[in-house]
C-alpha cells in the first residue's frame, strides 16, 4: 500500500507515470489505485481512479474533479488495461479545456479541466501500486 503527496515545482502540460501494480505481502483482492492532480487536496482537476473491484465497480476507471472540496460528476471509462503485478505507463496531458489520458494499451480519453487550471502543483497517489518513474515533457 502506497500513499504519497508530492508538491510539483515545475509547470508542465504533460505528465508521464510508470506504475508498478503491486502490494507487499500476499495479495488477496485488488481494489483500486488513485492519482490526484490539481492545485491542492481540495481542488483537483483530475481524480484518476482505476477500480479492479471497489465501490460497486469492477474493472472500471472512474474520473472526477473536486472544486473547493466538492466533488463533481463522475465520468466512467470501460477501457481497463491494468493487470495486477505488471508495469503500466499512464500519460496525462492537459490544457485549460481538457486533460487527455493515454492508457498503457494506447487508448486515450478526455476529461474536462473543470477548474481551468494552467498548471498542476499537487500530486497525491494512493492504493495498490508504486510509482516507478515520473517525467515532465
């Protein structure tokens, strides 16, 4: 189980994450992992939450935003290229209108930048994975 909060010093419009989907000890049930990107913990332009089996969802990616602590409307993606015990790369690019998420299998989808953020200053990670690498382009 990994939980980390990182303040990003660099403004970039593209983030690339290399994730290892693993947990210490015996894995009984894979639940989910989360990447939160935004201004701070109460202002997120993207809550990226792949769910293996959590909150009533199975093999579904749930995205949302949070504005002044209030969650927006969820967006669900049926593409689910994540497998326990593997390495997966997720690329996120953004502008003031949208965030574009590229999944490990090449599938891409857009999520609206509801907060109109020009820079991402906050990253929080939690769940059944480890961040192996993070790059800014």
